[in-house]
C-alpha cells in the first residue's frame, strides 16, 4: 500500500517539475556553431558570452580633442595615445589667445620684434645684399625712428639689448631709438678700397639718440655720460661688435652694433 502511494506522488510531481524548467527566464545556450548577434563571433554550446552587442559609452577623454597625444615608439613611429586631460580653463584660453595675438605683425619668430618680411636684397657689388631680409619698426616694445632693413641676427640682438639692458636703465621710460643707419651697401667707414661694412650685409645698426616717454632726448654726441656709458658697455657680448665714442674716431655721435661672424669672439671698443 505504501509503495502505491509513493508511486502516485512521484507521477504528480514530475509534470510540475517539468513546468518549472520550461518557464525558466534564463535563455538556453546557443547551439554549437551558431553566432552572436551581428554575425561576428562563433561560439560553442554552453559557452558564456561576456561581450554585450551594445556599444560601450564614449570615454569623456575623447570629447576633448587635446586628450589625444602622439607618442613616439622605440622604432621611431608615432602612435596615438589617449590621456585624461582636463579642458582648458578660461585663464589658459586667455593666455593662449594673448600669445597668438602677440605674434601678429611679428618677424624673426619673436613676438616683440614687429615688422614684415621682405624680398631678398641682391647687389651688383660683391659682398653686399641680405638673403633673409626683414623690415622692422619696433623691438622690445620700443619704436624705431625709421623702418630698418636688416637680417634677423642683428634685430634679435637689438631686441634682447633693449629689453634686458636699455629699458631697465631708463626705468621703463624708453620710447624710441633714433636710427642713424641700417642696410646700405658701402665700405667700412666709407673708406675707398676697404672691406664691405656689415651694414652692406644687413647685419649692423647705428643708434644716435634715445627718446623717453616724457619727450626728453638723450644723444650719443652730447649725453654720453653715466646711463649711456652703462648701456653701451653692456652691449658687449650681446652683439659681436660694439663701437662708440672713443673707439676709433668714426663713431663719436652714435653706437654701432653688428653681428659680424668673428672667430675670436666679441669686438668691443
């Protein structure tokens, strides 16, 4: 009797168990040889698919174009790498814009040298001419009394001298340089038969006076005293050649600065 009851219970339980299995929400694994949605990766029955077919969200770093940086490998090839770089702040944007604006009208790759590039200067006289000529109107924030035609070597040195030497010596009140000479094809000191002057190569500039913001004018001829002597002496080393009052009798009323190529170093008189 007990065996009959047990058999009846088992017969009633089997359909219920089967019903539970059939209604399970978990999908059966795909048969062997089938593919994931999209038709890309074949899988075997029983394997677990770990990659969702839904695309991943775009990383925040990619929304900023500056998050992509080039990295050079050991083989010298450039790879693109992603970096978590924060967007530029307002201050950084202002500084970049200011730097870009400061280069407007600049020449020789220096923001404080204003002017324009001009065509190379040729000459029928051997030794004269300027290959990389520029016409400059101001250096270091200080105007020039006339546009000067030179090459970048001398005007870069002049820019450095104005910013580091002359302007501090005048307590920031230097407004203009009085230009006595720049490019001109001639011999040294206008002597017949002498070598071509550095002026004839665009590598020299002469300054005869300094004009201050209050309108005061200090000339080399009449005011070669404490301040002018100081800035003239400090020009030695900035330029390759410095000539002025007392140097050779030809530069009593102006400073001559040039960037002549000298194997023996600077020539200061």
